[in-house]
């Protein structure tokens, strides 16, 4: 009986050690499980943040691309407007020069016409005071 009692006492201590070890390991497992769940949640949250930042980056790239294309279009429009303005100024200068040449030709024509018609066969000169009313006078007087 002593032998059985001794074994029971030893078996109780072994059982107690095993139960304590089981409880400690079970607590550690629960702690590690919570830690694992928390890290997984943090990873999902980090992935979501990364996805949002990548989306914002893409939006920024698209906005920058749109800005660049609009800026290029404005520059082209501005350059074409400058070219148009330059062409119009050049044409205006050409037309003004042509008007001046036509006025000179008109004066020359009027002077030549006056000179050719200035003396008639009767000795009368024609004086053009206005283009519509010629005045005749005798040059001999």
C-alpha cells in the first residue's frame, strides 16, 4: 500500500505539472492567436491603405497628364494665335502699302490727265477744282 500511495502522490505531482504546463501552453497559444489575428488585421489595413495610396497616385498621374496635355494645347493655340496675328499684321501692312501706291498712281493719273487736257485747241486751260466740276479759263489772258 505504501508503494501505491507513493505512486499516487507521484502521479498527482506529475498530473499537476502536466496540467500547469497545459494551462501555460494553452494561455500562450491564445496569446499568440490574438497576436496573429491583430497582425493579420493590421496587414489587411496596410494593404487597404496601400491600395488607396496607389489609387491616389494614379489619379495624380492622370491629373498631371491632363494638365500637360491642356498646357500643350494652350501653347499650340497661343502660338497659332500669334501666327494668325502676325499674318494679319503682315497682310494689313501689304494692303496699306498697296493703298499708298494706288493713291500715288491716282495723283499721277490726275496730274497727267490735267496736263493732257490742260490746254485745248482754243487755248483754254481746264482747271479741276473738284473732280466733278471743271473750270475753263483762257490762258492767253
